[in-house]
C-alpha cells in the first residue's frame, strides 16, 4: 500500500510577496506572472504533470502518488504498454 506524500509551499500570498520583494513589481503583476508560468507549464508538460504544477501553485501542494501514476501512464503509452 502506497502512502500519499504531499509537499507544501507557502501560501500564494507569500509567493506573491516573495516575488514583489525580489523584483519590485506590484502584487498584481506578480500574480499575473505566476498565472502565466502556470499556464505555460500546464500546456507544455506531459500527461497530468501540468495539472500538478497548477495545483501546486494554486493550492500549495503536490500529490506525488498521482505524479508517479501519471508518469507511469505516459511512459507506458510511449513504449506501447
């Protein structure tokens, strides 16, 4: 039986603050940047990994069990399994 593993980051507000502090851009600009990167990664990453990135940025967590299942499925499809 696999145990679910979750990784957590700071809240979105803390991420926005970190970006504004380091770059000097406004909070609205930082949030737009985060959403832009999230959308880009969601479109470019294979399988459900893009959704995991989006969940990570929006909710601050990643379900590693789902990532592994997505990778297995993607690799299986790649090799015809």
